[in-house]
């Protein structure tokens, strides 16, 4: 029996040898052909190894789906800063724009509204948000790390950093053309209204409004102020005769149990089903353990805008027409996948990979490659891709979301 096993092993080795040698030869040829002896941005090369030397499965001329807040202009003012990635900087991102903002303790993002809906995730620190609903009722709430808020189109609101160190957050807007430089600011509107009209509107003397017309030429936007008092004090002072709003514009994702969890990671899905105020933007907050994979999948109903919070990862997007492209992502980067295009996200680092998936939709929807091949007649699958029944039987049934490392 031992001799037979040795003969079998030798036959298997000899049969596999040509394929192995061919693969080695191809890899060697690729390394030789991909050599670069000219100038190179080493920092970008090291951060994006799969862009510099793409896997051999990449094919065709696919549009770029990587950008980063780290290369965006920061608008720095007394009280904080902001930076944005819109369709101007990121042409593929037609449906969604993103803003990263930091406020000091007491720093205020001025009272304003805009023509796009605003979804937000607190990254660190604490902030106080204010708004009024469509019936003029007051909303004032404090938010902390991993908490969310959503302000529909035209809803006036503000954000203020709290002690001890203010806040940083990412804002997501349901319009790729959105710009933070094109919002309706309270100070802008009042100072560009004739004094006699503003005085008549508010029922006060014109002389009392003189400070309104000494606001900086570009409005306040972000400015420094004292840290506000207790939450209950602000809620009571702002409530007025209409009282507090019953609409919950915020959502404590920090207290939410994972929608799906495994040893390789977890996913929290937040959409209109569990956050009713968020009627136009759906989200998934994803954590992938080292070596894990956000499985091959696609989204039927909306483009996917991604924000990478922590860790290192890579993603290949498979475009129609047999095109595929791979890119690397680090904290602060932004990714984009047009609707219905297949993709995965793999943790290539040694810490948890944490990122957001954002959709211009009230519902999160997805289908996975595993679901597709395990819920189709087996003969069809084996005839298409040539795998055996034993391989097909080993594929996870259903949707694991994140596959084991």
C-alpha cells in the first residue's frame, strides 16, 4: 500500500509540475515586465501596492474608484475645519458626496440648511446637534462616538463641539454635486436682507440689528464659542410653545447589536426600517478581522459610497464588459462602487478593518455570489465554471457577509 501511495503522489506531483512551473514563469515575467526604473512617489506606491502592481485578474480600462480625504483641501477656521470629496474631485461619485469635519470644544458649524439630505457618523468626541422639524418643534441632542444623525433636505440645523476636546465626524450627502460652500447660512441670509425688511419681519428697531451687518464677508461657517451648558437647559430654552420634536433625528448605533456577526467580523445595517428619520440614505457599518473578507457581492438598488475609518484593505470591482480593477484603501480613504457591480473588500492589515457602506436609498439591499451559485441548479453552475459537485457543496449557503480569515 505504501508503494502504491508513493506512486500516486509522484504521479500527482508530475501532473501538477507543468502548471506550477508555468505559474512561476508567468509570475517571473510579470515581475520583470512591471519593473519601474524611473521616478516614483514611494509613499503612494507603498500605500497602494495593488495599484502599482495589480493582480493578473485585473483587466481592461476601468474607471478609478479611489479617493481620499487625506489629499483634500482643508478649510481651517477658528473653531475647526472641514474638507470634502465631491464629484468635482471624484468623477465616479455621482450620487453621493462626503465631508469630514472637526470642531473644537465650543466650535460651531453655523446654523444652516442645504438642498441635500445629511447623514452623519460621529468618529470621536462629543457634539450637540440642533434642528427643528417640519412643524417648527425643537430637537436638541448630544451625540458621541458611533452615533448617527440625519437631517432631511431643508431642515435647519447646527453642530457644536463639546468638552473636553470637541468632535470629529463624517457627513454623507445624497448628491454628488453637493458642496459645503453652497449652503444657506443664517448669518448670510440675515446680512443680505435689507435692514428695514429684517426689522419689520422680527418686529424690532433697525438700530438693534446693526451687529447683523458686521458679520465676516463669507459668513461665519465655523467659529469659536463657549462650550454650551447642560443638554436639558438648551432643550428647555429652545422648546417654546410648540415643545420638543417627536422626530428622532439621531440614532445610537453605538448601542445597536450587530445585524450579522461571526468570528471574522460584524455588520450593522441602518436604514429606514430601524432609523425612520433616515428616509433617503441607508448604511452598513462593517468590521472585518485581519485576513477576513467582506464576501463577493453586489447591490441591486443603489451605488455604494465607502469611507474607511480604520485599518488596511483592498477591493476589486468587476465592471461590465469583462473589466476589473483593484485598489488599496487606508484610513481616511473613500471608495465607490456603481450599482449592480460585483466587488469584495479584504482586510490586508494586522488590525480590524472598519468602514462605512453608504447608499442613496431608504433600504439596504445586497446579493452575494455564494447565494447565487448555491441557489441555482447545480448542473448549471458546474457547466458554467467547471467546478465539481464537491466544491459546490462546500460553498456557504446563504449570505455569510464576512467569510473566515
